[in-house]
């Protein structure tokens, strides 16, 4: 097949393009943001990429266009495809057709933690000799890739609740028909497409209807919302968490949260360790443990996989030193994820000053929905540096996150706060703020107004 990708430089789109190329298909694409690391990734796999959108690109014959969910009506190539009645599909539908129908899907869902858990599940299968095919929404440091075309029947993918395309507003995960399903957590997000939490819960309920009776749902029992959604299931169900009634229970962990005991149905069955700090990482490991044990992976292999797990790029990823401070990068862009990351940092560095560099960027975070909750999210930080709101001109002032109010509320709690008026202030403010021994946590899912790569190069290479 000949696939033409519109929006090919998105992490999921580019990863799928490479996976299809490995499967023997002819693939090329176009995008407006053609820059590293995705441009390099595509070039390494000899996938041609056009810069920008032009109807002349459609002169190269293809069997199907794959239209990313970042594109909408009004795009010149989208309009030409519709007018000419050319064949097109969405990324999730193509995944269903190319992989779901012939593999055994393990689908990882939740408001946060999907990428790390998907990478961990894939690594456990790999260490067990099961050679999975996987599609991860980030770069696994164990594989140094977001994809693998494996040799077994297993297919691991993170199931996003975001919509598929302008012509298919259902969540991506409804196309994935999981045999095994992990639900890590369910919270409000994606304010641009969901009006409230109830609408998101409804989509998860619909997803549960797609799991076969022989399948297994592994759900976070410590989350009241997840328990509510999983009250009615049509398959086997196991909960994980800290409470005594759950199938897989975290009994205790050390102060770093890296060594822990596992109880199965009330009986202590294993003592394990996990290299990444934070109890939320242990929760990810418990969820993966439930599936691994169900498909027959032994405890020794699990421990070997956990101890050798390197994590995912942009998830508490150590960069190096800047101005004497140790710098870590994290993708956290939701209040709960921000709080978990900073709490893990505080446990890892109890005596050091923690500075959080926060970019309000997603369609949810730029709104005032989490105005008050954000204040609590920074409890473990000493200093908070806040960048300008991403594309704030697209929001009415009454809908927009108030940085003045956020700064004021944080200062009342004794925090030092610096709010940037412009991204040009970023490096000077960091140089003025950071001191030897500090810990800087970069919290963004974006590019820091185009300064991300420049700052990273300064940290890693002293450029």
C-alpha cells in the first residue's frame, strides 16, 4: 500500500509512518513543523517529507491519505482530497486495520502515565523473549525508539481519549479493541473537546464494552472515578493499588518509593524494585505486573525488566547542569501529573531547592478550569517560573488561566514566583535564579516558545 500522511511530524503520526515502512508499505508525508527530532527520525528511515501544505503534493498517487487530528477543514490539501473524493482515513482507524485485526492488543489508558506504562509493558515483554510490536507516544530509552515491529502476536499501544480526526470525533482508543486493558486514572482533560469529566467517563464505559469476556481489565482501585467507571464490565477485572481488597496491592515501599512488596489477593508474592522515583511509577509497575502474570511471565523476569527499565525521554529525564543546577525534563502538563513529578523530585532531593519551570500550553491548562488546583500542584517546589500562556490570544480573558492570580496564590503559600512576560526572558531569568545544588524541573509538553532545544543544548553541550 502507498500511504500519504498529512501531519506526519506528530509523534504518533511519524511513529506509525515508520512502523508501516518497516512492514513493507510505501510511505511519505507533509507537515508545517518539520524539525528535529521527528524530522531526523523520518529521514533515518528514508521517509520523504514535504514542507507545508500544497495541493500539488496530491499529484503523487497514493492508495490512502492518513489525515492527522491536528488538521481541519480549510486546509488546502484536506479540501482537495474531499473535492476529488480521494480515499482517506484517520491514524487510529489505520492502526486498527493494519495491526489490531491480526495481533493481540494490550492497550494502556488514563489521563496520565500512558506513555511510561506502555514503554514498561513493552520492555517486560521484550525481556521475556516475546518480541512485541509497539507504538508509544514517546521515545523509549530502552529501545531508543517509539516503535518496534516485533516477531510475536503481542501489540502494545497507548489508548488516547483524544479525538481521531475532524471527521471522526470519537476517542482514538475505541478503534483498538483491547484484549488486555489498563486504566491508570481518569481525570478531566482535553477541555477543547470534552465539556466535563462525566463526558470522559462515558467514553471509558464505551471502551469497556469492547473488551472480550476472555480479556482482562486492570484498573486503578485507588481512584474513585476508575472504580465508578468499572462497576459494570463484561470481562475479567483486577484492581491494583494500596487498599487490602485489590487483586494486586502495594504493601510498602522505601522512602524513595523504589523498593516495594507486592501482595496478590492478600498474600505477599514478591519483593521488587523499580529505578524511577515516585509512587506513581510503582502504580504503573503494579498494573503491568497484573498483565504480565496473567500471560505467564515469571517474577524473576519481571524483576529483571523493572531493574533495567530506563524510562521514556521527557519523563523525569536528566539533562545535565546549568548554572550549577541539575536539570530534569518532564512532560507533565496536568495538575495531578505536575504534583506527582514534583513530589517524586522532593523525595529524591529532600534537602535541595526545587525550581519548577512551567509552561501552560495544552487546551486545558491555558484555561482557568484548574486555576485553584494548580496552586496545590506546586506544593513540593520552592520556586516556580511561569512562561507566557501558549496562544493566549485565542481565548477570551474570562476563560483564560490567570497568571496574576496564580502567582499571588503561590506567593501567599510562601513560594517564590517569577512570571515571564516574553520567552526572550527565559534564559536570563534561569541564569539569575539557578544556583549550585538547585534542582530544576522543566514541565512542558511543548517547545518553551521555541527555546526548548536551545536551552537543552546549553545544558547538555554548553553551547
